[in-house]
C-alpha cells in the first residue's frame, strides 16, 4: 500500500507546508446552489474537469451534479472512472453522464475516448467528419462546438471569440449542412461572468444568430463561466431564462460549471521562509505562483490572503492606488522567477519567519496546473471533510519530482 495516500489525521497533525486545503463544506454550499439552479431551470450540470479534477472530493459533489465534461482523453477517462455510478448495474437515474470534448482528437485516441463517453462534442466540422461514424456506430450522440463570435471575457487570452479563434464553428451555412450528423451543440463564451444581464444579452445574440439551428437539436450545452454562485446573483432570473430557452427550442440545456463548483473552497497554505526590505517589506513563502497558482501569473492577478497564523484575516491585495505605501508587504514565491509574486498587501503586522500564510481561491485552475518548476516542494493535498476531520489525501516527495522527468 502506498502510505502517501489518504492518511486519516486530525487538525493537530497537518502536514508541513505547503499544502492545498480543500473544504468539503464550502464545496457542498456551491453544489447546493448548482442543484437549485438545475431544479428550477431543468438544466443539467456537468463538472468541467479542466478547472478542477481533485477526485478525492468527488464523493461530496457527485450527488448534486449530472456528470463531468472533459478536454482530453485523460480527463474523459478520469470522469468515467471517478465520478461514480458508471457500472453496468447502476440504474439510469443514478448514472452520471461523461461528456467528451477536445479542441482536437487524434486518430489513435478516438476509440478509447468513445469507450468512456456518453456524448462527444467535436470542435470543428473536419473533426466531425473524421470521427462521427465511429461514434454513431456505438450510438453515442454527437455534438459540434459553435462559436457565436461574441463573448463575456475580460481577458483576450481566455476569450473563445478572440479574432481568428479556433474554438468552434461560426459559419451557419456550413453548420446547417452537417445538422444531420449532430444532435446537439456546445457554446462556451463566458468567463467568470457575474452579470445576469450580460449573460442574457449574449444568449439573445446566440438565439438571433443560430435560433433556427437550435430548434433542430435535442440538447445545447452553454458551457461554463457563469458566476451564478456570487452571493447577490439573481439565480431565479437565470433559471427562468434557461427554462424559457430550453422550452423555446425544445432542447435539454447543459451547464459546465468549473469555477462555480469550487469557488472559495480551496486555500494554499504556506510558511514564511525569509523576510527582507527593499523600499518595501518583502516576504518569501515556501510555495510559488509559477508552480502552484499559475493563473495568477497568466492573468496578472494577486491572491487574497484568508489567514495568517491560522487566524482568519481576509486580506485583499492592495490596489494600484495603494501601492505607494512604504509599509506594504510584497509576498514572493520561492522560485527564481523575479516576478513570482502572490501580491502586495497592507498587513496589520509585519510578517515574521515561520508565520503561516494561507492564500484563497486556490482550488480552480490551480491544482490542475501545478508543476515542478525549480523543483520546489509540491504542496500536499489536504481535505477538510464534512464532519470536520482532516485527511491528508496525498503528499509528494523527491521521487515524484524525479518521476515527472526521466
Ligand atoms: C468548454 C468549456 N466548458 C466549461 C469551462 C469551465 O468554465 P468555468 O470554470 O469558467 O466555469 C470551460 C473553461 O474554459 C470551457 O472551455
């Protein structure tokens, strides 16, 4: 037995930092919001594994969601194997759906992809032509990704409607010509969009553009990126809008929440290794944004601090205007990247070597992207279960680093 996996422990025997700490109660709170949205609207919700694939907490997510969706062979397999109730004897009610999508499948993986998939969505008409017969021979419903050429994304790097985008088909004549080959479509054009009005307007635009196509389908996935778990989000309005859409076109609506599933449910817990001063207070912690919270680097954002020395503090990074303050503290990662910065903060007390600092929003698009840059210690995965107990789900060591290369 591999002793690095799943050791039951208590709060007094947390592993040494760094570690990701997932809170099942926070995940379930998000799940309940998703389940309510589904109940009110008739939509089905699939966890987007590209955002979060830490399967050690799937048992508490699985009762609320209808399945998983994927971006690759590995993800579709993980969804099939870990998201429950895929065995032949589970009844239809319980069975979770496993959707397959990829920007591009290769010919040598498609058979295996289909062996796990309940639906497959191709990104382009050429991929559809290449692989649809294999899917249909196994009675697997086939879909196509559409690109409405409009989006709600404030980052060009994450904008599926960016100029010259490869993400989906937009030419209606070409799409109409393959309608006989598909039963559904997927459209993903939101990114952390917390405005119902913006979502609704964008859906209206999709309806204007593709309404006659939608009316001939059985299902439409509207992707992820709708930030409906925000505390003041008008969930009922969203549910009404989705229900109306579903009834108007006679389609089953799917949603693919990634971030909304785990927002606020994960922290990265670190220890201050060194402090310095260079016009401002500097602290270096035992983790790295490049290796452990890569999106901070990609999107040039800062991490919120949720606790210092186990006390809940909820410190947000200072904004541009406050960056002049000489007593601010910049918290750096320990990699050699000069700009490995968690953020700049106005703290009540100067950090000391040995202090514990926990950064928030560390579940989505973090754990799925972690890497061994600089050989920095890989954060363990720790789970606070619903009953309050703590599981050290996985620890990593030198052999894992070594095995990641050869
Ligand atoms: C096709 C698709 N579905 C779902 C998602 C999940 O989005 P989010 O995590 O913003 O909800 C993404 C994110 O990129 C995506 O590309």
